[in-house]
């Protein structure tokens, strides 16, 4: 699959098989929710992922699991003020196994 929207929908369908995970829309964009809270959405050819584990990672000095994904960076919608709780990850770099790891803290919370 080379179309980011198709890839995201495929990943969302697979992740939605997990307890508490559902497909949804945020601001008209396809999204994934965990326990009713935003986890990820599609924006262009990238996913925006919630970094639920950032507060814990910030205290311990460990990077967020989502930021460890290839091509990931903090989401900076306005330029110059990155959002510390959200990461931008190219859809074609997202691996289902990686997303399962990122998803774990969301399901626990």
C-alpha cells in the first residue's frame, strides 16, 4: 500500500481489534481512539500520535516510545512551538508492532 489514507485505515482496522480501541474522526480526519480518548489521527501523509508516556519519560530521561519510531518528531502545527504531547510519524514508517508498543500505556490508562 502506498496511499497514506489506505495505510492508516488498514492500521486503524487492525488496532481496533484490541479492547478499548476504536476508529473515529477528529476534525474530519480519520482517527483512532483508545478508551474514548484520541490516540492517533491522519494528517496528510503522516500520523499524529498522542504521547501519553511523555510525563513519565520526561522525569526519567527516556524518550517516548512514539518518538523512537523512524522519522518521528514532535508535532509542530504552527512552526516554532512543538506540542510536547503529540508526535508526527510518517504513515509509511509506522509498523504495526511499533504501534502496539506505543498503544500499551494508553490501554493501561
